[in-house]
């Protein structure tokens, strides 16, 4: 089952949307049709303890996917209470950066304002556009309250997975030993295109990142040091996770900053991020006006 959040024109609505005349709505994707589920986004849907049954059986207004413009697709979860990110979680990437395999996950945070839709443009801020890097990732979305879980319970707490790109301002990231400031610039993190719901929290497949038509990252997601269930279990020892919270599970090798010479995103590039079975993000890179 695939769940997404759409931006839908609605002249009578001034609520949770992208502006006057629009609303957002959670949908189930059935073949070539998006079916409204009566919630403003997937995060609000997940807050309902009966969300699985509701998502599977609700038959609301329908939208043909072929009629949807790219900007109609919003991030699946608009305002997660937390976006927890994992650094150095792929063996190849860890070795690429000259580090040893970690004993515990490296964690940092991202704020909801960083999230954009799967086809929205990535706008390079004029004051931080010189070293903008790509980091294709798998996102884990939590489906129930999670507090001090073991891995078995943590696996059951996962609602599903999506695609995310942790676009990073490297110059800001490495100003200090703390990474936050380079990781959470507003409107820079594409997320989606939908939440792929699964029943066991398992994850397989391949992650690929392309800049224009050049593949710059490619790995099996099984190369993670800490898998989704292990991450949910570990983070839940520190803080309570709530339905709709997002965990970005880390990026593999191939980032631009680790290349010789380093390479970065520039206006005019197109950044494409795909994960087998989870869909594709496709984002134009543009300069701030």
C-alpha cells in the first residue's frame, strides 16, 4: 500500500496547505488514481490507531495521477514532531570518509521546515550555495508511539519507508564539530514521493542518486550498519517517537564532498534519487532569486 500527501486546489480552504485556495490531503494510491482518506496529511492519518484499516478501506474523492502537476505532491508527512538523521551508516561511505565502523549510531536532527515535496525545486541560498552536496537516503516513518523498544517491537512500530535526500551545505556543516547547521537549511530536503507501507519493517533493494544523467551513488540498502528496526529501537531509548516521525537512515558512498576534486550541486542540475520499490524523487536545482 502506498500513501501520499497531495496539494489540492480548494477555493473554500485556507487551512493546512501551500497557501490560500489550497489544502493538503492524505491519499491512497490505487493504480493510476489517488483516493482521499479524510486526513490533511499522512502524519495525521498515522496518528489514528486504526490507520491501517482506514487507509485500506476508505473510498473518498479521487484524483487521476496523470492529471497531477509535479507541485501537487507534498512531503508525505508535513510536520513530523521529529526528523532524526543518521550519519555514517553505510559501510562503503564510512570507509570512503576515512572512518572506522561505529559501535553506536551517529545521530543529528533536522527540522520540519527543511522538508519539500518529491518534485519541488531545491533552492540554493545565495549565502550558502558554494558547497551543496547530495545524500540519497531511505526514510523510515514511525507508525505508532515508540518508547524504549527492543528490535522486535521497533520493527512493528515502523509504518513504512520513503525516499529522502539529505541535501547538505558542507561549508556550514564543517564550520564546527556539530553538523546541524549544514543539515537543516529550510526547503532543501526532498521527501517522498509516498510512504510505502509494509507489515514487517523489512527493507531491501538498491538506492541510486543521479546528478543530471550521471549516477553518483549506487548501493544495496543492506549495506547499512544499523538497519531500520535497530535505529528505531536505539532512538526510542533516548526520546519518544510519535506517529509520523521520520528517521533518515544515512547515505552511501559517492557524495560530492568526498570526491577529488570535490563536486557540488549547481543551478541547472537535476537531482534524482530512487530506491527500489519506494519510488523516485526528481528535483531541479535553482538559484535563490
